[in-house]
């Protein structure tokens, strides 16, 4: 398929300077948790995303404040999402907000919210 109609966006805080392994685990949490929200609330989006190959994009913001503002906008626009808050068992303090999973959702719609963010 040359063009994906759906995508999931994982948004990281770049100020945390996570190790590659920690970032991978946080991305996994965000991808699974956000996909479950979509499966529960927008099953047609979830099924289309599954069928076409589960496209994911990883982008970054500079601060926790930016991440929380993005979560608020995503919810206002009706995108199921998942904010990931770490338990603090390894690299970072407990209750650190690390990333946000948005969607999967229609690529064009979610892109209006996230396409301007730099890739991770």
C-alpha cells in the first residue's frame, strides 16, 4: 500500500534524555495503551489501522508542559490517546510523564495536530 490512511503518533519529551532502551519501552507502553483506547472507542479506526500495517510515527516536544498541552488538544479533537507516566523503577523519578500515544486515527486528521513536530 503506497499511502496509509491511518497512523498512530508517539510523542516524546526530549528534555528527559532517556536511554534508547527506556525510550523503546515507553514507546511500547504508549503504542499499546493508545491502541487499546482506540479499539474500545473507535473500533473502525483501530481495525483499519491493523489491516493496513499499523503505521507509527515518533516525534518530540521539548517539555512536559508542551506534551500536556498536546494531550489536551488531542482530546478536544476527539482523538483517543494515552499519557504514559513512569513508575520510576529504573532511570527516572516516579510519576515522570514520558510520552503520549495518539491514535491510531485518520492520518490527515491527526496530522493537523502533529505533522509540525520534529521526528524523534
